[in-house]
C-alpha cells in the first residue's frame, strides 16, 4: 500500500479523504496547521513553511489544497509543489475550485499551471460549491433567523457533497487511469436557494427560508465574522459569479471517476439534519 500525504487533513474534504484512504489500507500522513494530537498527524504551516522539509519524506502521492481565508493561493501552494518535485513524489492531486481556470492570472489558476508544468504526474479537481457550506459557513443565519442569507438571487448551483470530492481524490491518488487531467466536480442536479431551503426544511422538520441579501449586507456579515477584508471581497466576487449563473453547470466527472453517482442534496440534508434542528 502507498504512503499518502493529505494536506488539510482536519478540514471538510481532508478528513473524509484521510478516512477513505486509511480504510483502504494506505498509510496516511495527515498534515494539519493545528495541534497534532492524533496518530499519523504532522504539523504543516503553509504560511510559515514549518514542516515543509519533512512533509514529503517517503511519500508516494500527495493531496494539496490552499487553506481557507487566504487569497494568495499560488504563493502558498507553490512551495508544496516544488518540494514534491524535489523529493520525487509519484503523483500530486490539487484541489482548486470550479471557475479558477477562467483567468490565467487568478492565484488558484497560477497554482494549477505551476503543477501542470512541474514534470510531476498530476490531477486538478475543481469542485463546485460544497453542500457542507449550509452546515458550516451559512449556518449562523439558518440557526438564528431561519434563513439562508446570500446575495445570489434566483441563480442555481450544482452543489457537491464534500464526501464525493474525497472519493474522487482517493481514486485519483491511487490510480493512474486518469493521469494528467483536470476535472470540474459537481452534484447531479442544480438548485436555487429557495429549493435548497425547502429541502433543508423537510429534513430538519422546521421552516427554513432564503433571503437574497445585498452585497453590502453580505460584506457586513463577513466583516462581523472576522474574515480578512481581502478574503471577504474574494467571496463577494465569486458569489457574484454564482448570481450570474456560472455555478449551474453539471458534469459527469464524479461518476466517471468513481463509478458512483454523486450524492443528492436530499441525502446530504438527511445526513446533516441535526445541524438545523
């Protein structure tokens, strides 16, 4: 079995991916910027570079992502890519975001291009908006006001369950079937946020609605949550792209890679219904 580095192993995708790989018998090196209080964890801080020199020791493949809250993703991911190349890692899977390849000057796209020109075997995965945002980032409005509060109008999104992203990453890290290819990952249907609210309401057995707030109201919410100003503006930018319809597209990549259809929004809502009760 392989030794696989998972960067962001305590996060939504990284934790699910680490569990899948371990269950399949692989040795998982769980990199986290937080406390290393579990077996197999190592400290890796992409801001300071702490842990970078040893992170790839003996590693066969690696899963990379940029930590949330930062807009200089290329600067954070570049040293990881270079270290992987220096240490002869067999395969690198980079998680980016759907739409990142629309602009070659965007930081995430620069990181993608860096990996693709590195000489390493690679895959880039670009997931659409996570279903899990509704039980994390957008949870406060649901809990306190019974409302999903976002500036996205009636636009639809083909939301994807983070557990399906992890399934895709696990397959790519351990197989050469899809070498040197990039994939946009989506769910199997697209929903507007009124439809999302209805599905969450049914699962939680309580009324949940959707309010189309202004960008200015959203900016204040993000500011009150303590987000850095530049990251708040980045979120407003990509929420604006959502409102323009760029998140509605559906791909078959999850099923093509894993052999299984992506989870439905209704299944996600059932699995996480305790979050909204």
